[in-house]
C-alpha cells in the first residue's frame, strides 16, 4: 500500500521519487525494469563508449525500416537502469530556448511557458559557476565545466570562429548561438545522473521503496481510476496499490506502450491485439518526434584523438587520481548552435556536437586509424512518427516508426543537407590544417546537394531525443492535460519526455528533469515561490 507508485526510475522518475518522498507521511514506491547503476563505466564519463550496446543497461531498440533512409532500421538506445538514459548519455546540459517553451504554452500546454519553467530549471541545478538570473547553485543536479578536453575540441571552436560564427561559453545563457564547450552533468569529474542527483540522497528515507528488476505488466484500473500496478519481479507477479496516484515515467517509448497494454490508447488498435479498451485515446503513441543527426568524419594525421587511447590507462588515471584525465571527458566535448540560411525564425535551427574520435554507427563500428567527427542535426523537424504495439506481451518492444524525412514539403531533408554542408565548412577551416587527413564520410568534399541528400539517406542516425508520444495540451485530442493527468482516467499521470508537445532546440535530458520538478509541485498542490 503506497500513496504514489512511480513507474520508471529514469530522468523523470528519480526526480519524482525524491520530491514526493520529502514529505515523511507520503509513501512512495519506485519501480525500475533495469538494474542498479553499479557499473563503474556508468560513473566514469568516458565509460559511455564502453556502454554502447550493453543490453544489461539498455533497452536496445530498433526502428522499423525507415522508408526515407534507404529502408534502414535505426538503433535507438534507451537507458534501462537506475537513472535511465541520464546514466548512459553524453551528459550535455542544454535547456533549449525560451521561445521553445513559450510555443508549448501557445499550443495549449498552459503553465509551461519560459517564465514558468525557468524557476524549476534553477531549482534543479547546482552550477559550479554559481547562481545568476538564469542559473541555480543549490539544486541536486551538479552542472560543471569539463575537467579534461582534447586539443581537437579547441580546434573545432576556433574553426567555428574562422567560419564566421561567434564564441559562446554558455549555451544556456542569454544567447544560445555560437561555438563553445558544453557544460555537463558531472560532480567532481563523475557522471551526475538523475539517480546520483536525486535518488541517492533519498534512498535512506523509510517512506521510499525502490525495486529494480521490476517490469510493470499493466496499470490496474477500476471504475475509471488507476489504483495500482501489476509487475513481474524475480519470477513472481506482484500487485501494488496506490491510494493517491500512479505516475508513469517510462519515457517516450515505454510510457505509451504501458498505457496501451493497460487499455488506454487507440481503441481499434488495442482490440486488434486483444487488449480490452478502458479509454479510447487515439493520440497515444502518435506525434513521435526525434532529432535526426548526420556525422561527418575526417581522418587525422596525428595520433591525438581518442581512437587509440589506452582505455586501461585512462581508467587507471581516472579512478586512482581523483577523477582526472581523459576518463572525465564526455567525449562530445564541444558543440555549436547555428542559425542556418534556411531558418524560419530567429532561433538556431542546427546543433553540432564535436567528437575527437571517429564515430560510425554510434561507435559500434570501429574504424582503423585516427580521426574526428562532427554530428549535425536539425532542431525542429516537421516529420512525425508513431509507436504501435507489436503484440500484447509487455516483454516485447513496440513497433517504432520514426518516419524521418517524411514531411510533405521535403523541408527536413533540405535542412539535413544544410547540416552536412555546415559540418563540411567547419572542418575545412585553417584550425584543422595541422591535423586534417582524407575525408571518410562523405568520401569527398565536393558533393552536390543531391549527393549530400543521398549521403543523409545512407548514414543519418538518431541523436537520442525521442519525445511527444503522450502529448500534453488543452485540446480533447491531447493524451494528458497541462497538469499531466491522463484524459478520462483518474489517478494517473504521465511525467516524462513523452508529454512534450514539440521538440525543444537542444538535448532533452535537462528539460525532462525540469518537467518532473514542476510535476512534483503540481502533484503536491503547491507552487514554487
């Protein structure tokens, strides 16, 4: 018997567990399908490269064949561990722009404009640079400057300046555009995941129970109200009861799946899979959005990249010398936000991540020699995808149809071509003259727009930002209302990136934690002073 049951101990679920259990009279159960975050490579930032494809901490999803990407199946890693994707990501702390959140509110997400969400970003944050009008210094989430960077990351920033862009030392400051280093979610050189920031300080509270290895099968709904969950744990089926609310924080993939398995979703689709309909919500699993990303790779003539760095040496230096050296790098050290010639408003519409190593197929395919990579993505894609049940087995993944580059006007493809052009231009600047070798992907520099479009179709991948599949809004088609309550079902909310109406201009991890911070106040019926 609990007051609240939280499904999913990821970026949002850990925040909820901490904030709700602050009340000693509130009994909280947190369920996580994955294991504890014990693996040392989770906590050593550069260890993220060793976690690629580690199915013990990763849901390891694949999309259906993508028609506009040569029918390729794209790999979608998602965290399956305490901390969720914040335990396996590259730790870049990015909020997006005020206009992104004002657009949410204008489209019906009342209460989520920039003025209303900024206090929750600040409450969450403990920035090593101190407090300011835009930053907090007393929150649980440590945000820091990188302790170690590769010399090529400096070259990337200088190349951006040579290409005519501005320098920016704070992508979350008054201006987002420019080239600079990312701040990262790290504490003393170690990863500061949502589990480290929010769950560890709360674990000893007697009113919080955390269960790992718990796969929720369905939400129990009686007379239109969510009253608990059924989950599998150590070979047994367990029922838990929630006196107040069930809070679904499974993420943009798992939350809509569990809603549908519980009878909440498109009625005809549920019936096709033998699932009894509790509430017909056609938009569950719809409105899927993600940042598509294309990587430009170049050989290096000097051995200064991370490609052949000694992993044992880096780990030795990191663990025995106070979290120092290349082990503290997030690998994607520097980046940029750029407003392209195709921009439709005054916001940056392209984002770059620079990696001083060759990164092909998410790092799963190792290339010979030394090199460096520029990720480039379009921040506001117009294409929309969907998620559908493959069957009624909660152990089986959904069918993911991202529908990349499917917008009727072809604008997304033109933007991805523009992204590839920008990456090529930056890498051609004098700052890389001392190290530039032969091009890898694409194979030559003088490709036409048509050839770059073919390159995008052949090589583009996700940059890991799926959102929108339980859209928030004040219209009847929205899955949740602006208080994140599931329409037509009492006692049930969704709190994670799936409720975001539209992608923000940047990485989605920090916004997800902000969203859960504000949700905790909505649930407790209080407002941030």
